[in-house]
C-alpha cells in the first residue's frame, strides 16, 4: 500500500505538492521542485 505525503518548501514553508511513496521507505523524501510562492526551484521535503 502506498502512503500519501505532502511536500513543503524549505524556504517559505508553503505546502505545494502531494505525492505517494511506499510504506517501507523510512527516509524522508527530498525533491527539487518549483515553488509558486518563491517563484523559483527549491528543495521540497516530506512533512511529518
């Protein structure tokens, strides 16, 4: 079963994206994505 997660921008802390990941992955997901609020590409991390 896959788990739904929310990605948060590191700079402005806005919640921009949702995605899915496997339950057996224990590490937090980090992806470089475009932030609408910052208007540039930033690192987005998985929320708690």
